[in-house]
């Protein structure tokens, strides 16, 4: 049985190298499902051989060598693919000398990773399938890990991933970078998937946990990878900055007992300052590009908002007028109901609850679906305006519709606090005061 150190080494190598490995294998075989199977075979071989033979000096090269050998064997057994056997057989004959592909030809390999990210976000796939396939092929997560992250059974997630791979095959999707308008559109889809992965970890939509740090950190890792392979895209740097800066708050979003904490209640000394520095560096890169006339978009503007929070030591120092102005810009760049709700929060903090309520009242009913977002923000604005009974009703409504147990407890607590404030204000006591 493998010892813990060896298993950790194998796990770390897989997380770091699986995207490169699968990308290279897709390029060679032109078959996503086969490429993943070959990569998984190489992982199983590592689990079998490394505990006794030791972790190789170049783990990534070992995995690629093993996967290439399995590819050659697979094609040799397939009579209809003899041509590919010859092509891969030539590669296998020089596999030892060719293994520096993963090290000396970094640009080429990273290009494969970028191609793989774009392939996972093919327009033939649904947004849910794009996210699942990206986590599987690029993030290196297991089906079980992805299923837990999105609160579905393993079998359901396995079927979703299998359907996604079949859809790519039926669509004739190739491991090629799109160009022109298609590239821009696909890059938007790629960034949306990475953002979705992060936000599901940062604020879980359902389940018992307030956050899922592993999923959030995977989103940050994917954003860094995308920034490495697409360094000329301003919004990619904006996305990385946004996720690093927001992710810096992860460990401060709960107290010692695991109870959720809102932004104003967090101990900012617990924010991860390394992530803040990484985020600021990415934001500076994006700002330099913007200064040269490169257009900015939603991720850049959201990163600037996150930076306003990150740069303050206390909630009282927050420059809410600046944040409100940034949300006004974001409204123009990426209009939508979620932006409007957040804009209502910013205007409420900058110019008073009435200003925030005016913005919120313009959001159409049902615009964000069955979500606690609007009633919870309404409750906060009403509470700040001193309308505590109405605030309690809004928090109750939000608590009823949330699917996250930790958020429900938080909202119920805010409803109770609002009622207590109303009773203190009116002097109401006894059962009648609880109505």
C-alpha cells in the first residue's frame, strides 16, 4: 500500500500536470474521451509503481511516457487505426528524448492547455456541462469531487460529463484555438465558467456549508492558468485579480464555530494577504493595459471594487461612493439584475438607505429567480433605515427561499435581531410584541 507521502506526491502531480497531459493527448489522438482514459491509465500506473519504485525525478514526463505507450497499444489493437499506430509508434520510439516537451517546450504545452480550456467551453455544450468538463479535464478533479461541489449524485455528474464528451465528438470539435469573433465569444464562455466555479465555492448555492474553499481555490487556480496562457487579454487579468482579491476573504467568512460572517463582521487580519498581493499585481497588469487603450469589462471593474475592500483595514474606511461609481460603470459594461442588486447595496451604503432602495425597487420581480438575494438586500436596507419590522419580514422571506443551511441560519438570525431592535424601539413586550 502506498504511503501518505507518495499518495500526496501523486495527487499533487496530477493536479499540476493533468491539464497538460490531457491536452497533449487530445492533440495526438483527436479524441477527448480516449485522451482522458489514457491519462487516467497513466495515473493508475503511477499509483501502482511509484510506491515501490519511488517518485521519478520528472513525474510529469513519466506520466506522459506511460500515456503515450498506452496510446500506442490502444491503436495497435484497433485495426481501423493503423495509420495512427504508425504516427504514435514513431513518437514512442523517441519517447525518452521527447519527454522534455513538458519542460523545454513550455509554450507549446501551455498552448495545448489553452486549447483544452477552449474545447471544454465549446458552444455545443450547456453552461453546466462546460463547468463540469473544465473541472474534470483542466482542473483534474474526480467525478465525485465535482458532484459534491455541485450537490448532485456521482452518477448524475458522471452522466453529465459523459454526455459532454459525446456532444463534442458529435459536433466534430477539434483541439484548435478559435479565431476572430468566435475566439472572443469562446473566451467569454471560458471566463464565465471559471467565475462560476469560484463563486460556487465562495458562496454555496445549496447544502450545509456556507463556503466550499476547495472549489473556490480551484477557480483561482484556473484563473491563474488562463492568465498564463492568455497574457494579452485584459479581462483575463481582471478575472484573476477579482478571484484572488475575493478569495483572500475565504477563511474570514466564518467564525471559530463555522458560523457565517458578513463582510462588516469579518476579522480583516485573517484575510490572506498573499492572495491580496497576487490580486493587486494582476489588477495592475490590467490597469496598464487599460491605460494603453485596451477596453475594460465586467471582471476588471469587479476587481476594482474588490480592491476597494481589500485596501481598507476597517469597514468604516471603505470608500462606498467610489464603489457606487464603479457599479454605475459596471451597469453600463455588463447590465443585469445581479449587478443592479449589488449596485443597490453600494448606493445604500454611499448615499443612504433610500438611495439604495430606489435602485432595488427598479429590479423586476423574479429577475434573479427564486433566490434570497433581493429580500436579503431589502432587509439590510430597511434595517439601516430603522424599519426593523419590515426588515425582519424581508429576512424571513430570504430565509425561506435559500437552499443553503448556513445562510438560512444567518438570515434567521438577522430577522431575530431586527425584531429585537423593533421591540426595543417601541417598548413592545410579551407575546403581542412578537406578532
